[in-house]
């Protein structure tokens, strides 16, 4: 019994560039301007880790309250920039296919409820689907906790799980969890970066993954 | 006599992610929603080329007036998203250094005046610096026209010009112009993508290029 564990942002739903821009604005307002590409390369790790990494680079100590307030501001800017969410091509179809075929699958995201609810709705995710979010575990990606929690809830063996993600953090967390991983280009990382981070295969998006699903031996 | 020809957006000034987001919104409003990463991978080509490429992919014929109107809307959204421009780290210092050392240099951008004026101001570009923009040539990147026009105005040989850019379009246009090129990561492309497109060297940004400038044999 094999299973697919999906990242959410940049993998199933097209939110990466709005996240980058919202973080850039929230950090600049807090006196920590940082280049867009450095944010982009960190999307997918937990907001807390990310905020602290930026503060350390800026050489600026950051209280827990400040870190929390920057994260809140990011969330507000993000919702304003992107009130509606757009599933990536093929995402809704792929989830429906897996469900119809009885192939186990779940979502494991560094995002947090209720922030991710609009995205889940756009994907047509029903209440009985396994969704593990930031609030369910102690440590977000690149720690393996999210993927391991998802695997436990799916009731499959670690070695039978494939992680599908767009960011090196997904692939790193998959490695730490002892799972194989598949990369998709829809988050804006290049193919070589994803292969270099451990993806055993890279597709342009989940639509291409769906069309090539036999290659995964599911 | 060697010369450096710089791309502007993503190379000297941190605008790529705002451009991606503004294009995404302008195209969605025009009934052509498209994924962020596909826009990102096309930033740096001319707005006209880009708009037509997207329309072709969407299988939708586009009149000149519509293409122009989408470009105008992109410009308006971009200015609203990013009223102030932030030079990338080291950009202002590098330009001042080249000027002080008498090393010829110029800017060649697919952007258009007056849209680029705020960026040039933020970089401290003076009126006597060679700046070639979209309005000066018939064809933007990836055609070589912008770089060749810049090279002519700098009064140097083609073989003595280095192009510095963040996007594959810069590197492709440089090849077509017969110039060597250097890539920077500040536009969000990965190192392998830039090397694969022909950069003979890749730096994290123009600050690292500046620190390593002896490697270019200028």
C-alpha cells in the first residue's frame, strides 16, 4: 500500500508569489528589508523559522512578540493580495482521481488553519481527507514531523510514502523522514535545484505527475 | 577596453516578484489566469512578447489594443504594489566603483521609460550614463538589439562586452549578440538554470560580482 503526501502552497495551489510579496512587505515595514529571491528560496519553511532566519541575517534580535506580529502582518497582507485562491492545473483532478482509485493520500503543510482553509476549499478538499498543518506538530519543515504525522494518520509505512513538493524544504524534510520525494516546478524552483535537493523525479506540475503516475509504481 | 552591460530588473533593482504578481493580476483580470512560476520564468522578455506568449498558450487571439491595455494595467498595478524601489545589495556601490575607475558600463533593459525612471533614480544613475531601454530598439530581449545598441553607445567591441543579468533571456540575448555573460541569482533563477543558459560564471548578486571583479579580467 503506497501513499502520496502533498505539500500545499506552490504544489497544489498557486500562492508562492503572493507569499513572497507579502513577506517582503511585512519585513520591510518591520525595518528588515530583504531581497525577494531570498524570501522565495525560504517559502515552505515555517513562518517562525523564516522570520528568525531573516532577523539573524539582518543582525537584529527579535522578541517572540515581534516575530508573531510580523507573521500576523504577513497573513493580513497575503489575504489582501490574494483574496481568491487558484488551484494549480490538474490539482483538483489528481485529488479526485486518487480518491476514486482508493490510493491513499494526504496534505502536509507548513501553513496554519484557518489561513489554509480558503486554499483547501478551492481544491475541493472534504472533511475526511487527511490534512496535517503547522498546528498539529511541534516543528514544521524542514523537520520531518509534518510528513511523519501525515503518514501515521494514513496508516502506511514510511518506505511506502512519496512526498510531492515544490521547495527544497519539502525534499529535505522527506529525506529526514526516510521518504522518497517528487519535485514540481510550480513553486518557481528550477529542476536542477530540486534534483540536487533529493527529488528522484521532477515534473512540471501535478498535471504532468498525474499523466505519468505509472512511473511512480503506485 | 572592456565593458559591463547590466540588465536592470532583478539584476540592479529588486523588482522581479512585484512584476510577477502585477502580471498575474493583470492577466487574470483579462480572463487569462496563468501560474506564477510561468510568469516568473518569462520576466525580462518584452511585455509585448510576453503578453502574446501567454495569450497563445491560453488559446485566445489577442488584438494589439488588448495587448497594450494589459501592459498598461500591469504597469499601474506594479506602481501601486511597489511605489518605492530598492536597489539590490551592492548595486549602487558597484556603479560608483565602475564610474570612479573609468570602466565603461551601461544598462540595457526591456523596461520602458518613464516606467524605469524611479528605478534609475534609486540607483543614483546620472543623465550621462548610457541607458538603453525598450523604446530605443525595435526588438527587446531575447533578441540582441538592446545589448548591441548599448555596446555601440559605449564605443567598445562586441567581444569586449560582458552582459550581467538574472534571467535566461539576458543570457540568450547575450549569446545572440556574441557577448560573454555573467549570471546573478537575485532574480530568482537557480544557478544551474543560468549556467545552462550560457552564463560563464554565476554570482549570488552584484555585490559578490564586485568582490570578485578581478575574475572577469576587466
